[in-house]
């Protein structure tokens, strides 16, 4: 890599950092400029709601309080809200409000008296003009982009350090000869590895070992030649039986490969060599869905991703007893499931007569509605095919729990099992009991502590 290329890349990384700072500053400035208008809109809306409630119920009455509880939908931009009548606080959000935290430039204070024939109340609010959570999200994105640029710069510096050849300088008391003197460093041929550098001569040149300049120049040339030869020996690919084998990368170096055979693609899984029924490829040719052995690893990774993103996740177990994989009706069932879940890598074969489906960012109640939809389609397809098979569905959801793939799968399987036992309930969802789940976590932690 030349110095010019390094300068261009460094300038590009610097410009990238500058753009990140400018965009972050511009976004925060725009939000801050829009903040007062946004805060005033929220304040006027709550003023109108309070006035409407006060026109139908006396201030401080139970009816007034119930109306406030049902109609007040507090957005996250409200820091605090207080309703007072006759010097008494009748409603307060949150439970404890401090007056000292209202001086922030990000907070817009608001207070108004609302009067009606039924009484009067004083509405006091503090509204964020820019929510700190929004600032945090933008700064977090800028941080990760800056970190990526920093790591890229460090990688480039390391690459330049490892790939640039070492330059050797002549001793300070040795001067380079003029180009026409015939004894310059560029005019001395490199010595073969088997001979001594001082013994090299050519027919067109006199021996050069007789002068101190020539001796120093020959030594420097020999050293450079040795370094270049060593570098070439490391960098050039080895040759086995006349076929060039490229230098191994960190992935392929983990396992040796025959030089005359091409490697399998990284996303394919070869069949077992001993003739067993190990999965070949990512998807089953019978259904087009993932193999059962891939279900738990994929479910575990999706649970980790959902927990880190604070998202929900639902798992479906669709069971059709007596329906084999080679049954023509199976293709229609698979088509219905693929149309519903879209992604084939989220669908898996399970046992001999079941399928598993993962749906990210979906809670339990929407999952039940989804199950009702595709259950009716599958049942109609089975009826049209004049099949006596019955479709049942078991569902379980993460429900904001830190849960393992084994436990979530066991919950869905148990739900599907109960659905198969009750002909009047073909769809059963596992709904979490918070008390029992906390007890389960406590027992698990106690068991680990005892071990």
C-alpha cells in the first residue's frame, strides 16, 4: 500500500468521523428547535381532556378520579403531571415529584387553572422538549459508528505494518557513489544464497571487495536480498504435485483439505460418511423447511437476539397426527405455513408429524390470532383432500423472560400435547404464571448454588 493510498484512507476515515459528529449535532439541534411546539401540543391536549372531565364530574370526586385514570394516556415525554384543587393534590404522576428537577433546559414547565361550574383545578406539567432516551439512542449509534471507524483505522495500520518491507540504510560513514562511478549500490548484483557476497564478480566489472564502500554496499545488498527471499518464501503459495494451493485463511486453516478437491460451500452440511441419516444441507427436500436438529440452535440464537433488543418471540408447534412427509397433502400444508411465516429458515420439521415455527417480535395474543388463521386454512386443505387428519397448534412466547430454548420448546410441545387431547380446543397457548416462574427461577438458582 502506497503512502498516497494511506493518506486517502486516513482522510476518508477523518471525514467519516466529521460526518457522524455533524449529523448527531444537527439531529439534536432540530429536535431541540421543535421541542417547544411539541411540548405545547401535549400540554394543550391534556388541558382539553381535563376541562372535558371537569365539565361532567366535580373536582375531587370519585367519578372525576375514575375519568382521569381512564382518559389520561401519559406519553413518555411527560416528566410529571399534577392536578390540585383547593390546595390539595388529587392526582400526581409519578408518585413522587420534586420541584428541583424542573430547571433543566430540556424541560418545558406548564401550569394552568381550569374552572367550570363543577369546580376548578390547577393542572401543572413538566414536558420534555427532547427526551433523554432519544438523545441516548442517537449518541449510541454515533458511538458504534465511531468505534467501527476506529477499528478500521487500527486494522489498516496493522496491515501496513505487517506488509511493508523493512528498509535498510547504509552506515553513516558510507556515502552513495555517483551513478556513473560503476560502484553504486544499484550496480552490485545480488549474491546467490550458496556463495559469500564478497566473492561475487562479473566479467564487465572489476572486483568490488577491495574498497570499503563496495564492501559495505555488498553487505547491504546481500541483507536486502535475503530479506526479500524470505518474504517471498512466506508470501508465495506452495505447490503440491504441480497444482498451486493458495495460502490458508483463518477459516479454512482449521481443517486440512485435499489439494485436488474443491471444498464444500460454507452453508452446506454434508451427509454422514457412515450412511446414517444425518441432515444434508440446511433444508429438508421433503418440505423445504429446516431440519429438526437445527431448531434448538436457531431458537437459542433468536432468544438471545430478542432479549438484547427487548422484543418478544413466539414459538408454534403444529401437529397433524398421521400425516407423513411424503403425503401429497403435506405440500399444501407447507405452502400455507410458508405463506404465513414468509421465511423458510424460521420453519422446521419436528418429530414425524409436526412442524415448528419461530415468529420474532410477536407477543402471545397476536400469535394466537395468527394460529387461528393458518389453522383454519390447514383444516380446510385437509378437508378438501378428504383426509381424516386433525391439525392442532401449541404456542408459547418469551413474554419478556430470560428463558432457554429447551424450556420454551418444552412449553410449546406441552401446549400442543394438550391441544391434541382436547377436541374442542385445537389451539392452546402456554400463558406464563409470574409467581410460578419466579419460583422456578429461585429453585434453579438454589440448585446451581448447591452444586
